[in-house]
């Protein structure tokens, strides 16, 4: 079921605004898609399908999940030992001991819930 409090795009990548999810009939979801000409009014089924026949179409709604983006640094030591995370390489360098083998930059960029 489509939730007007969530963010969606069309299967072909267009931005979507959802205005209502409680319309009557086979297409209760009302909103608009953004294309080259601007915003175009559209309707979808309760499940976000552009056509009621159940086949996949370019205009179907796909939920856009928030992205998690983080960058941090870890000092690596012998025996698989790691330091706590640091927000910058400079902070990691200051927190390192002489036994440090490496300083590794970790970048996390994924959709919320990915990998669970």
C-alpha cells in the first residue's frame, strides 16, 4: 500500500508527489510526476501500479528509501585489533600508537535497511 508520508519515484526515475491515497475506484492514489514539461497529474492503484493489469510499467511507483552516508577512519594494529572510529584522518593520527600498521578510511553509502 502506498503511504503519502513516504517518498516515491516512478520506475523510470521521475520525481513523484503524492497528494492523496484515499480516492475511490481502482486508482485511489493521486499525485503528480515531474518531467521535461513540469508536473503532470497522475493516478495509481493502491499498490502503486500505473495500470491495473498488474504488469510492470514505467509509471509504477517505487519507494525511495533514505540513504545512509558516513565516512570515518580506523587505526589498524597487529592481531586484528582496531581503534575506535575517528571523524578525520588527523584525529586518527593523533589517537594512534607507534604500533599502528595502517589507517583505513571507511565509506558507508547504502539505503536504509540494506544488508539487514
